[in-house]
């Protein structure tokens, strides 16, 4: 299993928009203030209000709901002060206080948690597509007759990324924003088989699963399955002063 770092300075995602909002508003901010700021700044990226609220919660070191989004929570840089209010985490405090309540928590459904996860996967895809060499040197997005390998449709499902390596062989990339489990093996092998039978024309086909972490069963399975490798991503923030 390999790790690679994603530098977030060049891409505006929901996560970055939320942090940008908190920094620019300054001090203690309300959830609604952040939502309003994000919508003014990024009118062409209208994330749902609860998706923005979920990012605030997940990025807060002490929010009681943060544990539901471990991918965001590992990158926590905000502090929840209660009643839908947040600030930048400028202290050494690092704990969850279940006694602090959030006005948005009860309104968030399982579907909205799922939507936030999909948003993170789209963000991850955006990062990777900008420089596939961070995954593997010489890796390029597949393209044929105007059809891109990004979100490539097949009869067995939609591939996150279909790529070609430096030797001209096919690489299927499956992205998971949180922890990947053993079910992903069946998913990616179905994609690999479809590509081999319909596109490869004798070329080799292999897969890469990229996730925040992997359960033990998946790790052991990948050792025995030579066509699939695992890569764990890590995200780092960089902040810049805003020039007026």
C-alpha cells in the first residue's frame, strides 16, 4: 500500500470554500454566515446548505458529529463553540464534547451524509485529475473518439477514472472518500474484466483503489490479487493571505 499527498492550494472544493469563509469572515461565525458567504463567493458551485454544514462539523476538532466523517475529521482545523457557531482552531484543544449541541445536527439525514461523501469523492477526483503523475509516473487519462476516461460509463457501472500507463496498458482507478472495504474488490474486478473484454485489445488491465484507509480484509485480499494495488491519500492545507 502506498501513500501520496494531495496539496489543496490550487482547487476550490466545498471543504476549502468552508475554510475560506471562516477565515475571511473572521472570529466566531455562524453556520448560516458561512453558507451565505460560500454562495456569494461560488455561485456556480451551489452545494446544499446541509452539505456545507456537514463540512463545518467534520472539520471541527470537537464537534460531536465529526466522528461520522473521519476523512474530514482527520483534517480538522476548526473549533465548534456551540449553537451552530465555529471559529478557526487556534488552540491546542483537541477533544469531542458531546454536551455541546449544534442546531443543524438533528436536521441532517443519512441521504445528506451520503451526499457529503460523494462531494468528498468528487473533490478527490478533481485533485487527482490535475496531475495523474502523483499516482504513477506516465499515467494519462484514457481518451478515445472524444470520450473521456473520467466517469467512464460501462454496462457494469461507471468507472471513476480509466487511465493508460506509460506502457500503453489500461488502469482502472476506483476512489473512496472514507474507508474502503472488501466489497470494493468485487467492484473493481468487474470493471477490470469489462475493460479487458471490450477495450484492451490484448493490453494488460489492472486496478488501483484510492481511499483514506482500508479494512483488514481488503488489505489481505489485495496481497493475493496481483491486478489490484492500494493507495492511501493524505490531504494537506496551505493558507494564503487575501489581498484586497
